[in-house]
């Protein structure tokens, strides 16, 4: 018989939120790579919100940086296309 100790419910909930935040971060990066910056920004905001909820400082910094980069990309894109 194994001596595996399951984490308390709160830890499971936090890790679920961490994984959700990372999924949003990955989706944001995927949409950025596809040039779909508006969609990428939606997922970056979701990543930031989850990171704030669980107190993930590294996640908040990554999301903030991603949002700044996307704002620059959108600004550059609108300057080029005139939108």
C-alpha cells in the first residue's frame, strides 16, 4: 500500500487555478503567434485575473509583461494599417 498523502482541498483548488492561469497564458501566446492580438489580449487579461486571485506574483508579472507587449503590437499594427 502506498503512503501517498493527498493535499487538502484548498491546495487542490489553488493548483487548479494555477493550471488555469497557465492555460490562459499559453492561449495568449498561441494567438499572438497567429497575429490575433485582440484575442491574445483577452486571454492575457484572464491570466492576470487568475494570478491576482491566487496571489501568484510571477504570474502577475508575466501577464503584465504580456499585456504591455500586446498593447505595443496593437499600437504598431494600427499605425501600419491606419485603424
